[in-house]
């Protein structure tokens, strides 16, 4: 490597960075308006406008990647919850429960200028029960005069309150130091912490695509699905189901089995639940309702799974409803709308009739195999060498950037680092990804490619 202009330290550093496993998850919880979203914004260090001025604006995005002192972690933002959907206490509790369940550690935000309210006390009970590490943020301490307000929050019994101003950044560095201390190196409850246990599947999709029906079908028995208000949810339930001679864990099935009837806020609620399930799973099975057009919401759910780096299977459900005409248009829709995940195994199923249920497990196994694929460095570089000589990067400004060598830095999903002599254009990177897939498969898995340019 050294003769190519990269020293060993560069290479090792790049591999270490690109090869990180699953990230630990931090949830930010608290009452509405205490400043959760403002704090999350500050933690992700971008002005990605998480804060909305209009109250009750629903957001799809609930997890963000953040980095502090060289450590990366995921943030679950619960600030998008609509307080008037269920009544304040129930909604804050439900929101916190989901977030806490998905998280490895929690930042509990209290408005120090208001002090501890009954709702705050209710959340404290949940936090105690969950037994996860908690850091207490006493927010809106914009100046030294607010420090006394913060000290009052010792009364919550959660240890030292950290006075911060999410708005101005005051104290947030100390808070983040504390948070990092509370976060485990690798997330518990995800695949990193559960090697050798049953493989974990998240069955996800828009409301009414047939998740509950499919789960009942594969579980081999009809179960009663009760209508229940979301505010009464208990802990998410993982179910062990034997399929094709293997035991699989379907995560967060309580949310699937329960029919949630909420008008406002339902989208946000569903997103949070989906994100939590995806975090815990190794493979996501996304259901699409073929009796309707593929929607933006379907695509968002797929994006969520891909961005989380999970293996992916797409199940086109309600196949029994298709007539010839609808089927024709469906195939056109799949071609155009699902192009970016054309690598995902596809099964055409009917949860009602049981059609092609037996194809689900092989598809999941294929996706997991792709997700775990490791390409030996020698083979990768033989391939890259051929690719570069057959299809060199276009010349730009008299220069021709070249891929010098590459390595796979990690799996689950596969992550590659390419070392290059100059900036590689987006189109060329896409081309390399396509060729990598053609060569090595990677069916059912996103792949990450990062490029290091020699200085
Ligand atoms: P969330 O509902 O908990 O996500 O709260 P937001 O982040 O949306 O904040 C609610 C309101 O409190 C907004 O008007 C923020 O500008 C304000 N706010 C948030 N953090 C601070 C702070 O540290 N100091 C002050 N003075 N206001 C804040
Ligand atoms: P969920 O909200 O995603 O859990 O969806 P459900 O399983 O509750 O299904 C929503 C509706 O679609 C119900 O009326 C189901 O009977 C119906 N459904 C589910 N799967 C199929 C299918 O394969 N074919 C047909 N025709 N209907 C289905």
C-alpha cells in the first residue's frame, strides 16, 4: 500500500472507520416542548431542521447518526410525537416506552425552568423499570442563573442533572461526554449482542398491507387480532416461529398484531415502531400491498431498512387480488419505483391463500447470506484491477483518477473502502457498485463503498 501513496496508518484508519459494526442507540425522551428536537439537532451537529415551528407536524425520520469524540452512535428522536392524539400522559409514556425499548441508553430531557411535572415523574417510573442507563438533561438553562433550577431536578432520583441549553449549546459537551460513558461499545439486543441466537426478522410495511395476516399465516394458526388504543401498548413482543426447520425471531410483533387506530400522529407512531423493529432485526421483510399502487410511504419504509444497513426481502402481498391488467401495471411500477432496490429478493405472496409462503424463508436466507458475504482482499483487487483497465474513469481536467486498491472493511452489511488517486465521480462509483454486485452477488443486502483519495 505504501508505494501507492497511502501509508499503513491511513489504510488502517479508513478500514476501522468504514468497518464499524452496528451502532449503539441513544434515545432522547421527555415531554413535548422540553427541547428534545433542539437537543437532537445539536447532537447531530447539522441544521437538518428537525425542529418544526408548527406543532404536530409529523416526521418520518426518527433515527439519526451522530458522532462525538470520535464515537458514532444512533439517535432516536421522539420529538415528532403529537401530544393531543392520546392525551398527554399516555402519549408521552407510549413514546418513551418505544424509544427506551429500542435504545441502549436514554437522555431524559426535563425543562428546568418548569421543574419536574407529574408527566416527568411518570416517565421516570418507566425509565426505572427499563433499567437502561439514563442521563438527565436539565434543559433551558441558558445562563448561570438557571443552574439552581437544574439542581432542583435531583428530586427525580435519577442522579446528577446536567444543566444544558440545547438552544445555545451551553453544557451540551459535558452532557455528551456523560452520554458516551453510559453507552455500551456495541449495542445490546441487536445482532452483535446475540450471536448464535435465532435470526431476527422485522416484518414491516404500511398499515393494512397484511403484516398481521402474514404473521398469522406463517405462524400456522389464526390468532385473534384485537383493536386496542396505542397508548396501552405493553413492551414490544418478539415471537419465535419455526419455519422450514429453523427457528426465527420475529421482532416487535405486538405492534403488528395490534391494530392501531389513530387519526393524527399515526404515521409518526408507525415510523417509530418500524425504526425500532428495524434496529433490532438482521433482515427486514417489507410487505407491499399489490392491490394498490406502490406509494411514497412504501419507499420510505424500504429506505429506512436500507439506511439502517439491514438485509432486505420484498414481499408483494395480496397477489390473489391481481387481474391481468393490474399485474401489468404493477410490473411497470416495480421497474420504475423499486429500481434502487432491484438487488432485493422478491416474493409474490398471498397471506390470504398462502400462495408462495414456502418461498419466504429461502428469500430471507439468500438476503442474510448476501449480508454476511466477505470478499477476500486478493479476489477483490484482482477484480478491481480488471475493472479499472477495462473501464477507466473518464479524464477530468487532464487527470484520470484511478482506483489503486480496495478492501472489505466489514460485513452485515458489506462495507468496502477503495483507495484512489483522485476524486471518483458519482456515476463511476455507481458503476463500481453495479459491477461489484454482478461479480460477487450481494443479493438482498445494501453495500457501502467509501473512497479515500490520496492527498
Ligand atoms: P420537543 O417538543 O421536546 O422536541 O421541543 P423542541 O425542541 O421543539 O423545543 C420546544 C421549544 O423550546 C422551542 O421553541 C425551542 O426553541 C425551545 N427551546 C429548546 N431548547 C431550549 C433552550 O435550551 N433554551 C431555551 N430558552 N429554549 C429552548
Ligand atoms: P396490517 O395492518 O399490515 O397488519 O394488515 P392486516 O394483516 O391487518 O391486513 C389488512 C387487510 O388486508 C385485512 O382485511 C386482511 O384480511 C387483508 N389481507 C391481508 N393479506 C391479504 C392477501 O394476501 N389477500 C387479500 N385479498 N387480502 C389480504
